[in-house]
């Protein structure tokens, strides 16, 4: 007989707050639609993270727009930190119009992570005395791609469980189709959303914007307005607005809607683990520079940060020598000191 204690519950039937992907070619109205949503009396405070677009300030002139631009420095640490802080604020608005988070664009987020992986690959080559010309792309190893995908997954988990409305803009376009071997198929095109490969899958609503045609609802995970894959054609929406989509089509109700419940698979030990709070950068630094720290402790600490709080490794701090250094570089250096390695 199994020792597992089975727990079940009936489904609530409540509509979750949506995670909306608004994608399309350049100048197709994606950012405009986001700014327009902030003017709706049915939404509350709207936060706008401008990432690689630069349109946030100008669109504030749209009549009624009342969003707030989130200041950041373009790094992964500042992006994930801002999203976490906004999520915390959104959780305090129970019974009020929903908080809205706009990221314009999520395409730039994946470009950021690809550049991060590329820079890491260059650093590894430099340590071996190999230096590539700026125009030459380094070969990115699988572990670096895994690290980049882990970071993206952490962000998407925060967005999928956000206690309010999230709108992500992305670029989309026709590209040359490839065969199963990755070779271009002459004369064949396919449409592609620019971003991490699971982006559209993770979003609950997918809308394609166009300069020439009405917006197209490609997919919607909804009892009230679902688009059945392989059954329903994408639905044109000539009078599309995000306000209409969220409240009239999806039937989101501030009194009933809830954050999506997401239980992710947890690899590793079968022993239960408590959620690990994000450590302060200064705390990690002071711990790492302690001369009594052993090789095993440093190695374990580095592994734990990579697993639970990878963004902390990119934070900069002042080390024991008064130099500015990332937490990751500091830990790697201290580990080399502890092992006596010069590599």
C-alpha cells in the first residue's frame, strides 16, 4: 500500500488573470494598445517596463494613459528585481481594480539572455588565452544555454502567477523556413515570434498585430473564448482593445479572478524543502570573503546560488580589495584561491 497521502479538491471554475502575448511586425500598434489599456477605469495601477523599445515616454500622451515607467539599468538583475517588486505590490491590492504589468518587449529579454550566454562563452575562451574578434560569434555550450533558459523560466513563472494582468509585447515576422536538418528551404517562409521557444505556450492569450489587417486572436486558453487548436481558425478582431479582450471576452472579474496556480516539477531530493529567500548581495560577499571559508563551503554556496538565485551572481559588489566585481566572479576567484588553482 502506498504511503502517499492523496489530497484532492474540486476545480474553482474561476477565471485566472491573463498573461497576454501581443506580437507582430514593427509599427503594428502593440505598444499603443498597452498604453490604451492603462486608461481603462477597469484597471488599477499600470507599470511599464521599457526594454529595448524606448516608446514608453511618448505614448504617455495618449488621452487617458496613466501608466508608470519602471526605471532600470538594462541588466537581468534589475529586470527580475523590478518584476518581483511589482508582483509584491500587486498582491496588496485585493478588492481593487487589478494591477497591470507591461513588458515592452519580451523579445529583448531573450536577446539579453543570449548576449549574456555569449559573453560568458567569450570569458571562458579568454581565460584559455583565446580571443575572438567582436564580429565572430562564440560557440555557446549546452550548460550556458541551460543557464539562460533557467533564468527565463524564473521570469516566466513570476509572470504566469502574477496577481493581476500581464501584457508582453514581442516582435514577429516571416522568416525562411528550415528543414529538419536546419537547412533553408528555398522559396518557403514561415511566421515566427521572436523570443524564447516556449514563449507563446506559456501565455494564456496570443494576439497577432498587423499594419495591414485586423488583430488576430491566434489562441486563448479560456472557457468563455477559447480557440481550439486544429478546430477553430484564428479569429479576426476588428475592434480589438486589450480592455475588451480581458473583461468582455475572457470574463475577468476583479471580485472573482485569481492568480494562476502553477506547481512546477521539482527535481532532486525527495525531502521537502522550504522556499529559499533571495540573499542580500552584501551578505553573500561577507560570507565569501571570510578567510575561514573552506573549498567545500564555497563550492556548495556557488551551486546553491546557481540553482535558486542565479540573478544574484550578476550583481556587482565591492570585494575585499576595494575592487568592483560581480558576485559570481568573486565566488569563482575565492574558490580558485581555496583550491590553489590558477585556471
